[in-house]
C-alpha cells in the first residue's frame, strides 16, 4: 500500500508540474502564441523572428523547473519559474536574438540559392549550419538556465562543440522539437496544454546530459573544463 501511495503521489506530482509548466510557457510566449494562431507563417515570418527571442526566458524558466523536478523537488513551481525568468531575461533574450538572426540569414541565403546551380553545393552546407545553429541555441538556453552569469561567448563555444560531439543526442532533441511543432500545427490545444512539457523534458534531459562536461566539474573534459563556471 505504501508503494502504491508513493507511485500515485509521484504521478500526480508529475502531472501537476507538467500542466503548470505548460501554462507558464504559454504565458511567457504569449506574443508568439498569438501570432501562431492569427497569422500564416509563410507571410508573417519576420514578425515571428521579431518576437521569438522574447520566449527564451520562458524556456529557461521551464528548464529550471525540469531541473528541480529531476532532483525530486516538485514544490514552488511558480516561484522557481519566475526566478529563472528574471535571472535569464537579458542573457537568454540576447542569446536567442543572435541565434534567430543567424537562422534568418541562413534561411534567406537558402531561399536565394534554391533552384540555382550553386544551390546544389551551398544548400547542404546551409542546412548543416542551420542544424548546428539550432542545436547550439538549444544547448545554450539549457546552459543559461543553470548558469545565467556565464559569458555568452563561452556558452557558444562550449555548446557548439558539445552539439557536434553528442550529435546523436542533438539529433534526437531536434526531432522531438520537430514533433512538437508538427503536433502544434495539427492539434494546438493538445500541444500547448499537454504535450509541450513532457516533450521539452526529453529535450532538456538530452541537452543536460550533453552539457555534463561543461556544467559539472567532475565530468568536465579538458577542452572546456571550467569555461562555464562562475
């Protein structure tokens, strides 16, 4: 009976954390959510690029909640999210704005090269750079959630290196994000109300494992040891 009670309690705690995290994510990304519901992506993508960096602190807040949950702490979800949001507001927004700017440039270059002779050579390179930029940006947000005071230059160097080194985890995380995006297009209410937190938890877990060498002194590799520590 004791085991059953603990199991039921753990399930309810997990559901509670997931639902609250989903709610806080929607609130933190409200401008982007409104655009997604009211505009067409093909026509309004400049607006998406403009407001997307504002979602970065909310993602960092969600990652901070997930970090606490993985450590067995399910209390104070609102407080933990709010603290992480305030602590990462400036660095996460700057980081995301830089990543979005790079992705926009790569996307415009890819569109210009599409269908041309040069495109056969440049498009694979642009696609690889796009994936690397997205993966580095994702790892960077997980890093900033845990080290808000880390220098962004060090974050970029470490995350780009680890995104390539742990390429299989990087690929899995990007596929999960693509699944979440596809689910949002098909069933936005389910994506935002139920699926976002569990899928982002998989992304966070993969990213946190990849970042062990940069965030945990005992697991740090010689190439990047100490770079992200205050």
